[in-house]
C-alpha cells in the first residue's frame, strides 16, 4: 500500500515537532542543572548570636601584700612556710634585735639622767636659785630623752614581723640569716601574703576592640592547666591609660620597620569556687560584648557590599535572583544579625560559582558574573 504525500508530510512534521520538544526539554533541564551547579542557597533563619572580644591576661589575687621590714636587721626566725594560711596580726618572722635592745637601754639611761637633772633644776628654779634659761634647758633635755626612748622602743617592736591580713603565704619566704634592709623604694621583701579566695585577670585589649567592652559584661576564659574546663569572669575595671607594644618587622634583608599597637588594661573578677586557679596563670579570655538569642541571621558568606551598602541575593520564584539591601547588627564568627530587609524563610544565595569559559570571546562576561556573585569586598 502506498502512502500519499500528505500523510508523509504529516509524519515528517510530527517527527520534527517531537524532536524540537525533546530538544527544548533537554535545554531546559540543562539550564536548570547548570544554574543549580552555580548557586547554593540558604534559608533565612533565627540563631543564637554572641559577639566576643579576645584577649590574653594574667591571673592575680585581688588582695596581696609584700611583707618587708621597717628597720634594717638580720632575719632571726621565720615561723611560716609556703602555702601556710595566716591571720592578720599573726607573727610570721622575727629579726635580730640585739642592737636595738642596746639602743633602748641607752635611751632609758639618758631618760633617768635627764629626769634627775630636771628635778634638781626645777627645785632651784622654784626657790629662785636658778635662771629661767637653765630651767627651760632641763625641760628640753628631758623631753628629748623621752622621745628618743620612744623611737628605740618602736624600732625594737619592729623586730617582730606580723601578717597585715588574712591569707596564704605565696612563694618561699626568705631564710633566717638574710639581711632585711629597710627602704621606701626598694625594701627587702621577706615574704608575700595573698588572699586567694578572690582573684582577678588583668588583660590587654586592642584599641580596635576596647570600644565595645563595658563594665559588667560577662566573659569566659581557659588556662593551659585545665584545657577542657571553662571559667567565668566579669569586667570590673577598664583602664584609661594606654599601653603601647612595639616590635620590629623586616621588609627586606637590609631594612626594617617598627610596628606599634595600642592596648588598654581591662580587669575581670574571676569566679573560682573550687580554688583551682593559681596566681600567674595565663588566661585566654573571651569577653561577651553582645548576646542575641534567636535573632534573625544569615551566614556572613552570603553578605555582599558595594557603594550602596550591604546586600544579599534573594532567590525569586522563577529561579532568578534579586539584590536586596539589608541592615546588619551583631556579628559572630559565622553569622551576622539582620535588622531589616529580610524575613524569616526567605531564600538567599550563599555562594556563587561562575562557569568556566569555553572560549575567549565570553571570558569577560564570566568575570562580570563572578564579581556579582563573589564574596563581599573588604
């Protein structure tokens, strides 16, 4: 049976239409697959955000004192040792007081003589047999002798060293036989006593971060002695005096430059109920400058900036993207708070990968796409 020309033409048209439809379907699926390979999306959700400032500091007791002598003498006895607990007023050491005992005896002898002379001159003065000048001189000599006796008795009393506070002996005291020298600028320290029930951290914070630190903010810290344990602290003091740290950097084999960084000391009160921390330990501190529970946030990697401000690429129902400018708030390590511009559940582009160029003729277009979808400039 022969097929007429009209039937043949219809079959050919049907085959062509089927092929065209199949090609269009393949093209659409390829486009979607290519676009899916280029774009990674993320839903706008709520997160717990914490903004922190890092610092390094040293642990120290809140109250501590260096025990020294007010007189120069050799240490005779030391009645406490390292780590001993002491009470205020407790005798912790004595000094050799032989020289001061001799001075006191001499002062006592001078007082007796001056008193006898004063009594004799006073009697003569009362009966008119002595002058006013002799009487006043006797009074002066007697008063001077009494004052000298008080000084020698005070010096002798200083040979007994007592603790000025309740606390613990920190470090080893000096040994008997050591000369304890008095002085206002550099006296001999016999021992150190500290109240270890309350501790602080003195940390240095960079000038770029100090503006976000406030008194009362909480902090966490770790020490090398307990790497798996986190301790708590609270900012109690922010120093108004800057500290400059400088070091040399080499730009070439023949030249170098000095770099200076400004720091400020921040004092933090430490919570140590188990008394695990020791003075001098190095603390790695994280000051919590902001805490936002369940706030709207996006990954920092999705945030982009240009001259108009911060923006993200929002996915549209048809698969296209739209630039949406937003207002940001607190930053954490991975996320940034969204104050306005997005709603919970919005889908945004988190990263964008440009296609590899198949020819040199469209490479500039690919670079342009990469700029639009790349990471935010800084």
